[in-house]
């Protein structure tokens, strides 16, 4: 644990939470999903329901509207 403390910057979790809150789709859906997944793995506190909610909220508006209509229950289903 001391090794991790040495290499991890101060306020690391807060910075991850900021990245999570500010994440929006800029490129492809897959790139956006990968970005969110990397953040979620580091936070290690995001459940599937939260992940899907954030994923949908951060999509480009046309994609978001279409996906909200489909109401996916799993992230794999949402990414498709």
C-alpha cells in the first residue's frame, strides 16, 4: 500500500470523480465507453446501473434520445 501511496497523486480520487462527472462523448461510442470504463475501474465504486446512467447521459443528443427509448438494462446492450 505504501508503494501505491508513493506513486498516486494527492486528490487522485477527486480528480477521477471530476473526470467521471465531466465525461461526454466526443468521438465514437466505443471510445466514450472505453474512457468511462477506465475511470470506473480506477474508482472501483461504480455499479452497472450508475455506469449505464452516466453512459447514456454523456452521449451525443441524437444517440442519447435513441438509446433512452430502447432502455437498455446492461452496458453491453447499450454500447451496441
